[in-house]
């Protein structure tokens, strides 16, 4: 929903981790794992999704979860 797959990310990793109750070490490792294959980059205080489709696959995202696509009828 962000333009150009970019959004402001003006929070520190420790604050990002605190919101869902994760450790900053875990968040750091997850971000590292997303940056290594160039799925996302952090440019200053901006998060850039570099490879949307690959990121969706890595996250095992189901678009029907948010009703973004209709679920196939069995």
C-alpha cells in the first residue's frame, strides 16, 4: 500500500522488537535474513521492499487471510 514499496521506518530495532514482545536480537536476525537475499533494504529511516513476490514467499503469506484474494472453492 506504500508508494513504490517504500515506507517511513523511524523506529529503532529495539522499539520495533518491543511492540510485539520480541527481543531486539531476534528482530536484528530476521532483518538480516531479509536483507541478505535483497528482499528488503533500510535506507536511512525508510524501509524499501526490493523483491515483493520473493518476500511474500519467504513469509509464507496467504493473501486470502486479509481477503486480498478470494479463496478457491473446493
